C-alpha cells in the first residue's frame, strides 16, 4: 500500500483555518465580507472578551437558502465563482469558499439564516468541524453568525492570542476600516454589551470620516477628489484575436484623503488601503505614499491616508493569499507612480501650513485619535523594526471607553471628552479677597470687537506667503511677519533650505547647474566604504555641481562646486551625501539620489539661525519662499512657517 493519503476534510479544514483564521479579528473580517457580498445595508458586530468567548455578526443581506446553508460548510463551496474565468474578474470580496468551513473547524459555530423568498429560516450548528444540528427556525431575513470559543480545540493557537483589549483593538480597527469604505451602510460594534461604534448611512466618505474620527481630524485631511488616469495597453499582435479598442484602455481611479505633512505618525497604522473595495496591505502602495511625502516629512514619519483605488478586475490579482489581504498589480510601476503623483499633486495644490501648536486641551492633534490598523501593524511587526506605536502627541486617555490599553482604537472618543467641561468659575471657586478678575467685568464698548477687514479663514495656506510683511526677527532666527490671516513665524534656515533645494533640483533637471571652478582643486580622503559609494554616484555628483576625479589611492580631487556652496562647506556636504547614500539609498532611484544631493547642498549652504537679517534680506527670503513649489516643509520634513491665526488672537483677547 502506498504511503500517500488524502487528508480527511476535518484535518484539511483545520489546516486551511491556520491561514484564514489567525485571531478573532480574522473571523470578523471574513464575516463582514460575506455580509457585504450578501448586499447587507446594516451590519452589527458583537464581541465578548475580545472575541474569544463570542463573536456575533448580524446582517440584513440576502441570506441563504436551506440547502446552501449546509453546503456553505463544505470546503471550496462558494456562490460567488463558478469557473476559472470568473477568477480573473471577481467583483465580490469572497470567492475561495474557505472561510465558513475553516471557522467552523476551530470553534462552536451557529449559523442562522433566512432568504427573503423562504418563509422559514435555517439554524445550523457546527462544533470543531462536525455538524451537530440542522433545523428549521423562525428567523428574520438575513444572517446571524455566532462564533463561540474560538480555538477551543486548537490550544496552541489559543495561546498566541493577546489580551482582550488587543484583540478587541484589531476587531475595532476592521469594523472602522469597512465602515469607511461603505459610508452608505450602518455599522455597529458592541463589546461586552457596550456600544463602541455606531454609524448610520451618509452620502459621502467625507461625512463618514467625520462620523468616525470627528471634525478635528477632518480639518487636517486633504481631499484627493477623484483622480483618474488611463493605462493604454499596446495593441495586440496582428495575428492575435480581435480586441475591441475600449478594451485596450484601462482606467484607474483614486479617491480618498491624506493628511497634511504636519500630521506625523511614527508607523503606518493610520494608512488604510482599499483596492476595488477590498481592504488590503500592499508594500507597493505604501511605498507610493512614502514617495509622495518624500522630503515633506522627516524620515520614519508617516501620514494618515485613506485611499480607495478602483481599477479593472483584470488589472489586479486578489488570489495571492488565503486571507485575501494581499494583491498583485499587473502593471505595478504604473499604479505606483499614479498613486504617488496623485497624492503629491494634491499636497502641492493644498499648500497646507502649520498652525502654532496650542495647548493640548484646546486642540488635540488629529492623528492622535486614529485607530490602530491590524493589517499595517502586523506587517510592521513582521518586517520592520520600528518604535512602539505612538503618536506625535500624547494619547488621549481611553478611559471613557472602559478599556485602557494604548493600542486601542480611540475613534470612539468622539463622544464628549471624559472630563466634563465645566465653566472655570464652577471648576475653581475664586478666592474672595483678590479682585484680579477683569474678565468678569462687563467689557466696555470702546474696546471694540475685531479689527476691520480681518480674515478668519480655516486651514492655513501658504498662498498668503506672497503678501506677508516681515516685521522683524525673533532671536535672530525666526522672521515675524504680518499676514492677512494672522501672525506668521518663519524659520529662516529651513525657509532658505527649501528655496535652495528647489533651485538646485530645477537647475539639475534643466541640465544647467550653476557651479564655480575652485582655484585649487580640493583633495579629499575617503574611507573604503565612502570610496565604494563615491564610485557609484560620482557621475551624479558631477552633474549636481561637484566635478571630481580620482587622485591616488582613496583620494579624490574636487574641481567644481555649486555656486551657493562655500569652499569650507564642500567636504562636509560630500561626506553627508556619501553617508546618506550608503545608509539609505542602496537600490534607491536616481531621482531619490538627486533629491538627497540637493537636500545636502541646501542644508549646508542655507542661512543659519542666529544670524541677523536686514529688512531687504527678509523681504527677499519671503518673496523667494512664496515662489517655491512646496514652501511647507524643509527637505527633511520640518515645517517652515507657523501661523498664529487671527481667530486665535481674537479669541485670546476675548474679542470673539
Ligand atoms: P466565500 O465568501 O469565499 O464564497 P465563505 O466560506 O466565506 O466563502 O462563504 C461560503 C458561502 O456562504 C458564500 O459563497 C455565500 O454564498 C454564503 N454566505 C456566507 N455568509 C453569508 C451571509 N452573511 N449572507 C448570505 N450568504 C452568505
Ligand atoms: Mg467569504
């Protein structure tokens, strides 16, 4: 007798479950997708003990017919796909027919379902993969799936689960994700009988973002609008089958929101990606986002992004992994560049500036309250060593939710902040003997309200830069300027850095970099590592103004330098470029290398802080800054200008 056997179904299902069901949130994901595929308009998720004890998902979708309810637990039983050809153009979220049998094999599961066309429904009970009951039941149309004691029969799996709060965080993140992708549907999440999320149908993603994250976050986001690009396929081989001309054009659509560069997160957990409505994790798209923010954010910082990419189903392969969270694009570099340019274009158009940071209690920074994302987090844990999840600003406490762990999604905090806002008088009784409370006296009329003609607009925009009037310097480092929308503070060093950076890049692109011939070539000694890098990038260095030639062993002679660079700075710039090249740019594109060289030149050659500037110099600097394509941040991502808005000033003086 041979040695090979076909595994019994129960074993095969448990093996499949290993890939499909990693934790309670995976169950929630599969079930949410099933409910959406079933056309549900309202989905309710309940969990107990982080989903270990119970997960229940109730939907109002088209339910299942009696026979189907049993068949659904067979491996590879699906109503969504019938031929190989369908696989190339899947319009549903599910298609592998693996989820229900997998989940059924590692839990005690009850399925209650009724199709509207049947008068009674069906209840099926499965325990550890065995069907123990199947009966008729009086049920509302739709489906209720209850999963109890996940992994009760797979103790090693159970051991890998984290705390209830962490598991709940993953579940909450998923429900949030899907609620963002489907603003026209109701989503509810309850944990241990507490409501954590409840959003009702709205007309736009924007309104849904507001429901989930609140106005504060929305203020910090830039709407991409609808970006569209067409990929033109080459005409087929003359002998190949006839192809209709419209089939040779593949449209790609991108919608969504990205944060202003000032919102900086320390990992990718606030990046939400959907491709054709499917929640995915994808290195290519993550890279495209980073590339869009290149030189606008410090290295290691990430934005918030909620992106919906839609394309022809044939352009993307979703059948890459059983959990269906990975995809493969057919024309990956096209997609990458489209997403990068669309985001970058929106950032440029918005030209967003920073507000002067106010006290935390008055203005919690967006991004701090954004939820944890299972997908991106798992990926980071696996492949990147990044610092613990933390926001730029301290986390608001999760106390109001009754769950305290730092990695909990905090979006539910949209309800009133936990400490009730009491008027100051009620909060702290005024000491009777001191009469220093002028704010309590009636304000006389001649104090006036707001000055005439002030502008109280919302998000600060660097479009006002061209109208700024410099008033003077603070600490000989920051230019103070009056603008129509408030008071501006400009960091003179980073402002000049940005100006030089763009100038060098522009001249480099046009192939006419202004450079100076050095009277005596400068001889620089390199280490072995630097020597290797130098050999690699010498041509690009030359084109960026540093012409050089080898000068004996590990020594080079530099003959020219860009105009703005002083001879004393040459060596430092060169070393910086070589170091960055070695550290970061292996395998980086030529474009990135160029940007890095330009950034190094700009940083060294720019006006320093602690330097007095006269009026003409300040005027010149602001005028040049206004002409920059992206005057928001220095090439390393620090903000250039801060605005103290007229509104805040008026508020501070109690004039509004
Ligand atoms: P897939 O989603 O890949 O088809 P599943 O194992 O997740 O596989 O589900 C099997 C089948 O059960 C689905 O194809 C669908 O017909 C049916 N089904 C599952 N969940 C629901 C639901 N909530 N409402 C209606 N039908 C469902
Ligand atoms: Mg499914």
